[in-house]
C-alpha cells in the first residue's frame, strides 16, 4: 500500500466533484490555507487524487528531480491541447534535446534586439493614451505584450487580420484554460458554449502559426527573429533525423512562447502598477529613478542595470503574484516524498503563490516591500516565479527584461490612479491576473 492514506485530506470535499468547487470559488485562498494541514495535503479533482506539496524544500526536490517528477497531471494534459509537446509541456525524455535546440533563440546576444522591439511596441501603445483616460490595464497590457511576442517571433509584420485573430484566440485560450484544468476530466468533454469557444480558439491559434511557418519555408529569406533562430537551430548531440526541429515541433515551440510569453508579463506589469498606486513612497522613488535614467537618453538594454528599483519592484511583484500559481507533476517511479511513500502515477502539485506567502520564508509575506531585494542574493530559497532545476523557464531573462522596460516606459510618461478604493483582487485564470483593474492615466509633467 502506498502512502496516500497517510497524507491528510484538504477540507471542503464535495461528492463527485471533490475540491474543484473550492478551487473555482476561491483558488488563492484555498491553496494558501493548505500549509496548516501539513507539508503534503491530499486533494480530489473529480476521480483524480492530487498531492499538494506545501513545504519549500520538498517543492525544490520535486523541481530538481524532473526525471522522477515529470511534467504531467491535469494542468499539463490541458496545456497540451494548445501547446502540444513544446519545451514547457514535453516529458523529460524529450526535454534536453528541445532545450538545446531552443537555447540559441533566447541567448544573451539576442536580448538587445528583443529589448528594442519591447520599447518600440510600448511606445506605440502609450502614444494612444490620453490624459484623464480610464483604461482596462490588464487588457491594454495583454495586447501590448502579445504584440511584442509576435514581433519577436515574426520580425516581418503579419497582416492585421492575422494579428487580431491571434490576439483574440490567445485571450480565449487563457480565459478557458483554468476551467479546463480544474474541471474533472470527464466533464471537460461536455460541449458547453465556453468549452466550444476554448477548443475553437486552440485550433485556430495553432493553424495560424502553422501557416506562418509554411510561408517562412517558402520565403527562404534572411529573417532575424525568434522563428529564424528556431528554424536554424542544430543539435549534433542527437541522431541525424532529430538534429533540427520539425514543422510540428516548431509550431509547438512558437505557440508555447506566445501563450507563456505574453499574458504572464502583462499580468506582472499590471499588478506592479496597481501596487505602486497603493504605495506612493515607492512610486515616487521609481519615478525619480526612471527620470534620472531617461535624462541622458532612451532606455536601452545596456541601461537596464541603472533601473535598479524598477527591477526590485518587478521582483517583489513576482513574489506576491507569480503568474504561474499552480503546477502539477506525475511520479514516474515509486518514490519517497517527505514522510510519504508514493506510487508511480501519483499526481503532485505545487503553488509558487503558496510558497511565496509563507511567513517562515518571507517577513510580512503579504506586504509589498521591494527593499527586501536590496541584497543581490535576495531571499531566494523559496522564490520560484520561474521554477527551478533543469526545467527552469528558458525565457526568464526575456520576461524580466520586458517587464522592467515596460514598467519604465509607462511610468516615465504616466501615473496610473485607481478609480475605486476596492482591494486588489485576482481573476480566475491559469495566469494570475488582476480582476477589474481600471485605472485613470494622468500625464506626468
């Protein structure tokens, strides 16, 4: 008998549905309550048993031992509907080859070029804002970061209707994905209107990318973008037929980058703006820093180190609101995890949000304190916004660069003021998003 029986159950179990209603009703509150039950806590999602890992040391063990705790479970089963077997969702057996092939596209030598795309796209977005205008911040930033992702992937402009279609499909996928993940597997097949919209968006998004790749093959021109880097990648460490990415693999990688490289960055910057508006002393310091840096010219990639406070604001925002708040893995062999002996096939889950809010790791964990990152080493032991181990997000530097540059560009021109006194709330999504965050943009002198 395995050790599942020794793992305490979470409260709030409902017959047939398990803990899905509790997760849908208050996902963050529910996961944040679990450490009080123990280092490991047992959940039910319909017929599926999931072991939530609440201890930071055990979470790191799961992440580092990625051959034992492989990508899988409800989250990745649903993610593969749209991402296929890209770098973020593929099993351990495929990961190392894919990582080697994708690494050149995210090399340090390419970041200055990507940074120029980031600032240029931000400037276009901000040029449309007007003093006193009330904007839907998450939606505005989601459009901006999605355009950055498209420009980084495809340097030549896509037709307007293709761009708009991909932006709309991305939004539909992100909104529908979390319900697909939490809903018990048999019920995901029920053709509700929401489920149909989600599946149609998944299909259209992949087809759009397939068409772009096919056109690039026919074109044969010299493009300096992420897709070109992926198409040119060569891995001599693998068998001859597998030394380059196939068209299907290219589609998986491009869709993965688009889905994971747009919405999370937009959400991070939106949360940062909301937090700054609630902490005027930090906002003043950031304005002073941005003004000082921009006084001698535009913000470019090589001037990022001067945006030190801006970087700390992003780091602290990622701690409070990590975009990826819930992940699952599957045991490939029988293994001990803490005090429990678990059988192969057991699904385990972990939540960076849960770990980041532990008071034994972070003093005043619910407080916004960018100064906690003044030590370059930082409180890193429980800091997991990009994962850890061999499967740590390959786009970490891209994401941090874009978030810092976007925040700097926005705050250089505008102050964003909340239009209500309501507390900051999160929307239900696979990515943490601010809910109903509308702010008034006030032009800075």
